[in-house]
C-alpha cells in the first residue's frame, strides 16, 4: 500500500527552515512523516500525484502525528467505502495545540471537531487533490470526516495564582495527538506532546514495561521506576550523583554531577553540565547547558548552548548561544501573549509562552525580550550599553565608595548621570 506525502512549501520563522526540517525529538519532521507511514505498512511516496487511487493513505508534509492516533484512524477508516479524513473532537489536546494551526472544522455526531490533513482512500475509489488542502478544503475534495477518540485525561500541574487563577495548568495526557506545524509555537507543542505521549503510552499501552521497571527497581516508588525506564545509548557518561528519570539519551551523552534530567530527550553528544536541570525538554545532538543552567519545556536544536539560569517554553536554533542572566520572557501577567505569524500579530490565547531564537545567534550580557518574541538568524544581541563597563578610568576611589557603570564608564555612584532609584525615591 502506498502512502502519499503532499509536500508543504512554507518555512518556519525565525529559522527560515522548510517545515520538513523542523525538529521533533531531534529528528526532522520529514523523517517523522515517513516513519509514520512505514509504521502503518505504507511505502512513502513523494510527491503525491494530483489523482490518488486507492487503497492509499495521504498526508501533508507538515503534519506531526503520533503512531497511535494514525493507527486508530486507519483501523476505523478501512471499514469505509468512501474517502475519509481524520477528525478529532474538541477536547484537551485540540484546545492546547490548535492555536494558529491550519485545521478544518466539522460537526461529528453533534460535536465540534477539528480536521487534520490525513486521509484514507479505499480500494476502488480515488481522490482528486489538485492542490486542495486536505484539512481546510475537505468538503470540496469529497472527504468525510472520521472522528477518532483521543483517549485523553487531564494532567494538572500546580502553579502560583499569578499564572492561573485556578492555581493549576491542565495539559492533555494522551498518546493520541497531532500538530500541523506552521509556526515555531507548533514546534514547541509537538515536542511537548511527544514527551507526554511517551508517558501516556506507557500507562495505556505498554503497562508491562512499567511492571518490569518496578521489578528491576524493586520498588513501586514512581521516581525509582522512572529511573529504570530511562533509555541510554552507547558511551554515555552519567555522574553517580546525577538524577536521570523517564528520559531518552542518545550516544555519548554527558550528564554532570548533581544534574537532573527528567522526562527529556537528549540527542547524541548532548551535554548537561554540573547542577543543571533539564525538565520536559529536548536537546539536539551536541546541544549543551552551562553549569547550574535550567531548561523547562524547551527545544534546543543541534549545537545550541544555554547558559541561562531559567529558560522556559523556548525554541533555540542551531549553534545558538544564550548566555547567563539573559531574560527571554515567558509570561504576560495582564493578558494573552501575541506572536508574529505570516506578517501579522496573532493572539496565542495563553499567558505562558517563551521566545524563539534563530540559528547561529548569540544572546548575552543581560539582554531582555518580551514573551513570544522572535530573534532572526545570525543576530548577536547584548544588554543595555549603560550597564556594560567599557572603560575604567584611573584614580577611582578604593575606600569602599560604590562604583557604577554610567554610559559604559565606571564612575562613583554619586556622580552617575543615570542613577537607578526605587519608585518614590527623591534626589
């Protein structure tokens, strides 16, 4: 059986990569698409012809989808005699990931659903694609939406009330998810759902692995079990004081003393330095953290380095350096974060989202951005110049007088032109 791939031509800002090169768990999306088709017993065919004869699967090259969701769709679609397209009922997964996605809408059994670009053409039938969009133009293409149960539960994470009035974030705990990638935010969401899907699959499908891990841990303590579920490649160097739980480590990965790696994916040659925390994140091949760095729900492309003390919900491009004390905003206290998409500011419908830093960038020396911002490829950004000491004159007092950078020149605080005072302070 053939599996046809309709190529997606758009690029993802700020990286300017074709969408097929976007990385999910340190693999190009094109590999994910082809592997999905192979897992379903299909021979991947690029590009798709204008007329597709069944039996065949058809999907777009910008769709990331878990194997379990694709399998569930195909299992139900095989019983249909007309071409069908994947639909997902509105729920936790769609609500969390659908923002800015090019998805169709339909009504299935009286419930609102989202249409994704994965279609089945049965034997004896044909599909005239002709440049049409499987998700947005499903009706014009003669496709019938087929809603698949997502088998999802709410996963509640406690947070301070400043982030959510209910003092909790609710994420979808499911091994059936899909993201149509058209924005860097979708790259982040696909990687998040891949990690969540790994855990959900253990609970729902591969529970024997959990039991075997508990037997090897000789404990039902969840953290001891998670440690036994970690997969390590060849040549890894893990310090005995490091904690590695529920993660996938490629070949030649280094994890330093006192470091914590939890529910993360580390590509070949990734390095987690001493006392660093890597939580729910993906580090590409050769990516690294500085000592005492912290990554939470981030994606680092191959060769990226984060010396950041607290990077969250960010996507960092290839061979990019983000230095310590840099502030890449990830929270907006007074409303939803706006991002650029196709030349316009768009509402993300969330107040928690980091930034995207392009390839070959250097961001350092207390540089600060608002949440949701993009830094284009190749930029070198530093903090405010009046905070950077470029000249130290002779004859400065050595008696304990406070010295401050003023326009780049080190001067006594009393003589500074740009003094920092607390609100209401006089003088």
